[in-house]
């Protein structure tokens, strides 16, 4: 039987994704010199064979001075255009590996802002981070949480107008380089607390100038990047954005919807909503595992907001191409999200790190629904780290574990799902 997941999706710019399944962005932690390299290219060559409708890369940072992790690929300085042939050739190898078998590849471009760890980037461990406002990262009020925050992140300084204009140019330069290298598009990372999200969010943007004070002014940073990028890339080069519903509360719901409207009016090609989960398709009438424990009230409330967020965006912008990412583990769950009208594209991350051809399995009509699934247990955390805050341990362990599987995949080694470990 034909699956709705096999349908092609055409973006407003004209780019066509051959099916609805996208390999979602994940941290590879492989760019040891902050440039694309053979191991990174090898990993993406594996994904290019996997039957995906689109491939989203992990973070490519727009400024090597400010990195999300020490091993992110990044722009090292001002891009001077195609005349910088060595740089273009370096990134073209990456683009060619991603798209070797015809799958369009979209580069997730990012600036961490205040979330740049002390050892990440070339400003030095005592160098300040930058942010819309000088609001430090707060992971909790206990003494140990305050100490960890101080050790991990520097006190941010408020960006000047020159800082903002430089950051905008860095995003535009990075997008232009990706286009010249042959990628099919870029995705602006406006989620997970990174710089773009810091500008959008009133909790981290306390400015009263042209870049803060109202929802419209808080969106100006992204809108200017979008406007300037459109002017320097080909017409069929996609520009998407990633937003996280969990970054915004019900009290700012309408402000967020206003900002989304501005992005739609500016001509965004697609929007990825990250933060919710369809990992348990019982919510759509599809059982996955009899052993799954009931979700907590807090998790249920978060998912309810996620669904409200996605459906409200769909209602207000029926023509906007929406991608949902977070927790998809089965054909049934992915199909349910599309049939429910919540999205057009389904982003799948961790299963793709364990099985690079997972998309092909979901699309294979010869594979039964009960076999078109990859359940993953939580990654265990070392007992000796039990004194650290759980939210930090869990996120770090998961990211590190799956980056390790990507490295194994790049080396041609068998990957290991957490559920299969002893």
C-alpha cells in the first residue's frame, strides 16, 4: 500500500523533496579543525544512500569565534565569494557527499550567542559571549548548579549595533558559501536557546532599540538575515527556519504567532517545529509498545502545547511547509502526524544515527508496519555523574552517544542502539 510518506513536497522556491522523510540535524562532533573533513563526508555519504527526502546537516556555526561545541564546522572569516576557490572546494566535497545520490541537503546554520561553552570557539575560555542582552544562563538556583553554570559559560555582554550587523553578515556569508558550494539550502537555527531564539524571546531580549521591545522588533534580526540572504543566493535555494515550541510559553503564544507571520510574509520556504513527539502513536490510535510507561502530567502538558502550536500554525498558514521533529520512531507515527495535518515533513534524528537507511525501510512497501519501527531506550548515564543536574547529564549523554554512533558509521563500523547494549 502506498504511504503518504512517499509523496514529494515542493517548496515555494521550487526545490522538490522527493519524499516527506528528513534526516534531522544532529551534533556530529567530528570537525576537529572546525572545517569539513573526510570522516564527516563519509558519514553523510552513508545518509545520502538512505532513501531520505532531504538531509539536514548538524550545526554549521557562522563565526568560529563563537561555537556551540569545540568540534562544529564553522565560517572562519569573511567570505569573499567564488574567487575564494579553495574554501568553496572544501565545502563542495561536503555538499557532494550529502547529495551524492540525489537527496537535497540543507545546512543548519547557527550562532550560539550566550550558549557558547567556554572551551568552544576562538575567543579563549575567559572571553565573553555575546547576546541581545546581558542575561546569564541559569540552569538552577542551587549552589552546585550556579557553580556549573559559571564554569561552563561566560557572562554574556549585550551586543552593540555593530555586533548585530556583523552577526547578520556572518549568517549571510555562510548561506552564500553554502549556495556556492552546491548545497540545496540553509536552515536558520532559531530554536534551542541559540542566538536567534535569544533575540525572539522576551526573557533573553530586554533591548529597547530597533531589535527589541516588541515582538516585531525582536524578529528584526532574523528578518534582516532572511532579506539579505535572499538577495545573494539563487532563487531555487531554500531558506528554512527551525523553531522550538517549548522555547515559548502560553503567555507569549500570540507574540510568537505574530513573529511566525512576519517570517511567512518575508518568504520563508519551510519551518521546522522541534519540541514535541509522536513517538507514542497511541495518541493517534497506533500502538507501539505495550511496555511503554504512561507519560507524566508535565510531559503530557508539554506535548499538548506542542500539538496546539503545530495546529495553530497550520490553521493560520495553511500553505506554509511544516516539518515536525522529535521522537519519531515508526512509520505509523510518522504517517499519523502527516494525516493529522500537523506537518508536511517528518524529521527523524537518532534512529538515523543507528540506521542510516531508516527512511528506506519506512518507505519500503514490502516491510510490514510492525517492522517499520526502531525503538530506542534512553542512553544510560555513568553512576559517578549522579551528583550533576539530571537535565544536563541526560542531554549530554544522549548527544555524545549518538555522535559516537555517527563516528562509527563514518568508519564503516556497526552502530549500536542503546536498547541493544548489555
